[in-house]
C-alpha cells in the first residue's frame, strides 16, 4: 500500500514537473483571431456610421490592395454623396493562412443620399482579405466592392 502511494506521489510530482517544463503557447501580440476580426469590423462600422471617410480608409492597406487607388476614389464618392450611413456587420467566419487572413461578413447597410433621393439599402455577404501591418491588421481586399457605392 505504501509503495503504491509512493508511486502515485512520484507520478504526480513528475506530471507537475513535465507540465511546468512544457512551453505554454500564447498567441503573438498581433495574432489574428475572431476577436481581432470583430475589432476590425467594429471600427469599420463606426467609421461608416460616424461618416468618417478618413477613419474608414485608414482600415485599408490601399498599397497592397488591387486597384487600391480606384477603391479610394469609389469610397470618396460614396462618402461625398451620402448624408448618413447605418451599418450592421455580422461576422460569419474567419480564416488564417500564413500572413494573410480572411473575414466573411453578412452586411446590411442603409445610406441616405445627400440629394434627398430614396434611401439605398444593401444586404450582401462581404469577403475581406486581411494582412498583417506590424502590430495590427488591415483590410487588403474586399468583394464585392460595389457594396460601398451608390447606384
């Protein structure tokens, strides 16, 4: 009985020692996960609803984005022709492959034109490409791009 108790005690001490020696995997400071994706989407939504073109565009890496200058022109036109914007972004999924990530979102938006025309309503799935920018992440792609434009 004593030898059995002694063996259990030794086994417990060994298990504690092994677990203490195993490196704990903590994600790097700039790790991409659902929390990171949600934070980006919140900033995107706030910039739309706050009607802040500058904050909206700051979330994108236009240099890495295909036709980034064209997208900037589109967004500039969109903001200049809208009085107010309401948006709801629902995260569907995220994925990570090396230094690139992707976010899929179910997006709803209402944009009130400056000229007093009818409110434009959009409801679509948006797919964002996301890239690491040092300690942060930025959008580097968006499909469909026409979501942020007026007819």
